[in-house]
C-alpha cells in the first residue's frame, strides 16, 4: 500500500472536460485525462482493503489495488508493471477506461461514506501512457496448434475472444458483416466518447498476432422485414452456418443484441421516427469518411429521444452536434434520487440520477412519461401525445389529466435492445432461452457451449444487452472454453 493515510488527506479528482461551446463543434473526444502526478495522488487514495470489493464489482475482476499502488509509486517501471497487471484481466482498457460506467467505483470501500477512488480515471491514465511509451506490443503465440476458430462478430466480446485464442496458438478468423471492425464499439458509440483510432490500433496489434479479419461478410441471414431489417449491414458476401462449421474446428457466436425495442403506438410509421441504431451508426460512418445517400440529421429540428439510458444520451450528444433546435429526453421510470442510500445499496450498483456530459450540452429531461401516439401530416412526424405514468402493482398506469402534446420533427427510439438477430441463431440451429438469446451456461469446464456441436456463444449474443466490460469478460471466458474443447485442457485465464 503506497500511502496509508492517502484516503484521509487527498480528495477525489474528476477528469476534466473541454468547454461545451468548443466540444459540440466536432466529434472528437473531449475528456481531459489525469496527468502522471494527478494519477499518482488518486492512486494514493486506495485503501488496499483486506477484502477489495472493487475486484468483484468489476466484471473482468481487474486487480485494482495492485495497479493503484503501482501508479502511486510512480517510477516508469511501476507504470510499465501497472499495464501488465491491467492487461492480465482486461484486453482493452482503452475502451473500458473511456466508456465503462465503473461498477468498481460503486463497490469501492471508500464509497461507504466518502467519494470512491477514481479507478476508471487511473485505468484511463495507465493505458494511454502504455500506448505512448510503446509498452503495448503484439504477443504472437510461440507455437501454433493447427486448430482453427471462426469468431462471428467483431465487437468487444468477439475481439477479446479472438485475441485470447490467437495467443493460445489457434488460427482465428473474425467475421464482421459491416465494412469496419468493432461492432457496436464502431457503429453504436459516438466518436466523441470513443474515437475509432483506439479500435484500429488494437486491430493492428491483433493482426500482428495472427488474427484474420473478414469484413463485409454476413454469416447466416438478415431478417427480411421489421425492426431487424434496420440493423446496420454492409455485407457484400454471405457465408452459411454449414460452411463455417465445415471449415473451422470451432465457431464462436459473439454478435450483439442488435434487435432494437420498438414502440408500436399509432403513428409509428411516420417518416422521422427512427431507432437510435439507425441514427448513431450513420454519423459514425460519415465521421469515418463514408458517403451516405441520405443521412438522418437533427439540424434545426425539435428532437425527442425516447429512452433514458446511455444510448439515449448518445442521441442527445449527436443531436446537439448536428445543431438541433431543441432536444428532449423521455424516461418512463420516475426520476431517481440525486444521491443513493449508500448503507442500503453498497457495494452494489445504485439507482440514482446520473447526468451525462451530453445532458450538460443541452437537454430537457422528462421522467415518468409515456408516449401514446405520434402525430403528423403528409406522412411526416410533427409531434407526440404523452401522458404521465406511475408504477404500481408491477405495472404502469396513466395519471388522469396529465396528457400533453410535444412538437417533434425527429423522434429517436432508444429503449434498449431485445435480443440478437434470431436469423443468425436459427441458421446454426442454436437453442434460444426465454429472452431470445443463445442458450448456453457459464460453468468452468463446459460453459459457453450451445446445443450444437463445436458452436459456442458469448457476450450479448448469450446474455443479452449489457456493458462493454461484461462483453470482454464473456469473450475471455468463452475463449478459455473453446481452447479447452480444442486441446483437452487450457492455460487461458478465466
């Protein structure tokens, strides 16, 4: 432990942001990370608990007290060791250090009655310095196994699994239906939260480790109509499930939970009502230099975002960068408390009001509100009919006398995701659970296996919509099980 009394003497320091007026003019990252000295002081706040709850609060079980102590010690060799500790559990800390909600901090012992250690900001500082210093290098396998694995999906789960399997000596090919690698990291998360150069850098590392990426290739099929048809798909080639199973010794399904939750109310068919995952990928494509025939834009429009989560927040930030006339975000649940009841919730993730950087850029937030209908003329949306709701006896009910009309030129549905595309799972003959996800357990020794021989599933494909850090965990654990299946045993970490 670096400084025994650090948590008593040093206050938590948040990462900084560029001013709103400056950052909304572009799509670049605007978080100002901690410098070396600031990270050292924040690392000193770690209490080196006898039972570090942060480890279990983190889905990938980062060894947090160890890298906090190394950062506090502060010598170059300590920082170099810190990235080794971080990489031992997390393949992509540059992703989690930017976009993870940090459940580890909610679980921090200091959070019982104080501000938690800034674990996420320290992680961010470690990986950024590691890249700058050249400490992140390819780790190709010394011995090849002669076994081949197909990974379907290049999101965080697929990438984590592919990297682990390649380092174990297998020949890994990643299939991605879109034109660039990254899955929802690439096409769901705005560039101002995660610049895509971070993905490109990892892809280059993985290629040097022997991973082959095949983009623009659809495995199975896409739905012919409905919400599934709105999923981003740039595929120029299609490969069948049978072809994959015959060409590879194992197949890991690691696609996302891409089927957006719809809102089937009157007027849904009006032009100007779109899924968030129609809107957000288009802007990411434009930022990457693609030319679109007709981009969905918010310029000068009154925008309503339906859904109060991170995807909705991303729609708010993107709409503000387009130059929307106004942005309003709806949430069907009541407004949570500003401060959680720590004795009741710690060390678990608390329900409390969270204000994102996108909200700070300009947004009206409405809680406990439901949309009853979309209105418009000439086939275009011009407004919404809403009502306040209350949650009683396990269901929502309308509050009489609270009906209201809102103007809207663009409505973005950001209400989460239902499950992965069933057409892909059906193509492989994989059983689905009650929620429509691939049915597979997580037991050490037999986990992540589907009912189909040599076909595995992980990430959102298996567990449903979740966090990037959970996807990385599942990818790593699935890689362990695939390696065991291929070799009879495994040395990959769980």
